[in-house]
């Protein structure tokens, strides 16, 4: 849906929502939100959900109201967009190295409680200079590579980096050492419980090594933060992480639903959908109005919701629905019929839309309860 399309009105039946549209099932989303908040509470860990997933100040506020200490973002512009919409406790869980961008980070740190990750001495120096120039203070996590092979210093270097951060501590500098960032991204989507548990244990051993390195430098490590929807239950069991950054649990995309669910983790429901409509019918396929402009397929195709059949790409504006294996054209939706998609990957799907159409009472008989702007949509820098 975009600025030119007719906007749904509060109270409209779901069936009248123009397609394609990004729809949130509020009942399911609220159950997911409450389940994760209860999990964190009952395990005595802090929850700082990743807002890179939903990019919405409204949802961030709901998460705070349910007990989250704040939110994470991954980009400077995401932090700025959410701060402009009133979110005042944000962790930029990523490295920023560009000097002009660091000046924006430092300026934002004057307005809200802000934290950031670092993994190099050069990064710490640049951040320290930006913060000193702005006269602000910022919490700093030393990121350690706990298995992904993305950002993060080796665990053994954590003490030296922490020392470097502490050398710019207030009152002379503006960097407050806050702990260790330990996030294992590629572990999240390992399908089997046992594989994810093993990856989490490996990450935990590296995070412990980082804590030891920091301790050996004579510095207290206040917190280890990290964890995603695929590993948080294992991460908590290790006793290493004190703060969880999971984000996707709130919407549960198709890719996450393909994971085995750990026995110790809450069950989450699909809460994010793309509503589409059949605009053309062939003898053995139906064409819907939801292609790559409506949902992302970097993590695989969407699943048809409560309908047999498969989606394949028909290009930017089209999806092709085919009968399930062994099925026939009688299984296909009719011309004009609604088809609901569960996106393969929620974060980049959300990034394609200006707003959420929020529905109460289910996708079949529900009504529109609200439209929420996606403030950090398009904030890629
Ligand atoms: C640093 C960091 N923390 C947490 C998350 C949240 O993970 P998920 O949405 O898979 O729960 C991500 C997601 O990519 C991330 O990059």
C-alpha cells in the first residue's frame, strides 16, 4: 500500500482492505509479545527486542510497556527515526565507522540514552572523538565474534578493547563501558534444536572467554547482550547472557517457523501477513498481485496461509500460485479471491511498506483496528 492507494479506515472489515497490503494480526502479535516478555521475566534476564525487524515506534512502545528495557536497531538512521518518534532508550547493536555518521550518533546521544557496539581500536578512537566534540556520553559494548564470522573481535582481544573504551570514560571522555555484544546470527536459522543448542554453547564459551579477558584487564563486565529468536532459550540456559535482543518472535516469518521449536521456548504464532488477491487465472495456476514489491524472498518463498499450494515468483508485481504436489486446479483460488501470504523473512518485507494495517478478530472475520506508520522504513544507512 502506498500514498496513492485508498487507506483502510478503522472499523472496515478485513475483506475490504486493498491489496497488496501488509497486515498485522493484533491478537497473535500481542500473544507473542506477552509470551517473550513473560519468558524474560521468569528467567531474570532483560529484554531489549530488535526493532530492525518491525521499525515501528508504536510497537517499540508496546514492548517497553510489557517490560522491555529499550530496543535495539542496526542503523544510525533507524535510531534517528525511532528517536524522532519518541523512543528514548536505543542500542545501536552494530559498528559505525564513518566520521559523519558518528557525529550523528554523538548528537543523538545528547537527546536519548544511546548505546553502540565497537570491535576495533580505530572505531573506539573515532567514537571517542565524535562524542567529545558533541559533549555527549554513550554506552559502549565490545562486540565479540561468537561464531558468525561477521563483525566482532576475537574473544581474547575483548580485554584490550574494553581497556581502550575505559580510557575514554567520564569525566574526561564520553564512553561508558557497558559489556559484551555476543550475537550469533547464522545460528538462528539452523533447523534442528540440537544444532542450535550446540551453536549457542559454542557462542557461550566464546562470550565467557571475552568476560575472562575483560576481567584479566581488571575491568568489570556489566552485561552480555545478544540472542535471537532461534537461540534465546538455549542462550538463557547457559547463564551467560543477561539481555536478549530477539526481534522476529513478534511476527514469526515462514523461515523461523521452519525451525524445530526448542522444548524450553515459548510457541510463537504468525502475526504478519501480506494480503493479496488473484488477478488472473490459468488452467493450472493462479496469479496474485503480490511479487517482490510486496515481500522479500531472501530467506525463501512465502507460505500460503491456510490454503494448500505453493507460491513462486512471477516478478516484481506477480506471484504464481500452483496446486500442492498431487493436487489439481480445483485447489487453486478463484479469480478475485483473497490469498494470504506468510512472508519468508519479516524484516526486509516490512521495509517495503509504509504502514501496518492492524486487524483485530482474525483474518477471516476481523476488522481494521489501527494503521501504524513504519517510521524506520527505508532507513538503510
Ligand atoms: C545484532 C542482532 N541482534 C538481534 C537480532 C534479532 O534476531 P531475530 O530477529 O532473528 O530474533 C539480530 C537480527 O538480525 C541482530 O542482527
